[in-house]
C-alpha cells in the first residue's frame, strides 16, 4: 500500500493492513461509546462529568451526594456511593480513592452500547428520590 504522500506502508505490504482496519474500527467504536455514556450520564443529577480523551472509562465527580441519604442509605464518600450503585443499581464502579480523587467514581465503557444504556438507566433510576 502506498499512501497519498508517496510513503509505502511496510505493514500493509506484509498483509497486516487488516490490522489497521480493525484498529480503526475499535477506535471509532470506543469514541461512539464514550459519546453515548457521557451524553447519558450528563442527565444524572449531581454528576459532574469530564470527557475522557484516551481511556475507556469516565470519572465523574459525585461529591454532590456526600452527606445525603438515598433510599435510606447515607453516602459518606465515593466508596459508599460505589457500593450503593452495586447494591441498588446493579452497576459495578470503582471508588475514585484508588485513582487519586476521592470525589469521583470510575465507570468503564468497555461494554456494549446496550449494556451502557442499561447501566446508565439503572444509575439514574436508583438515584431518583
């Protein structure tokens, strides 16, 4: 394969061009999943959302919920919040304490779009007062 700039791609000529196609597909797919999860989580009251640029997880600030009771459960920190989501929304997250920010939780979007939609819906529903 020779690119428009005249540079010959040695991997393509070795039959590895398919690797590029698969890689591009996955990059595009994770971009799409990132856009989906950020759009859905922006609708969750109390979530301050960042837009990840190179990872496959979001890291929302959920400190809005600290000191509050949700369905009778007091949320003191991100560990409590992650446990609440696991028990009530059936969504696994990780406390931000493990990643240097105790006000956040980590939510992976290395899942199907249907699983992402379902998880976001369950999170939003579990937090409805």
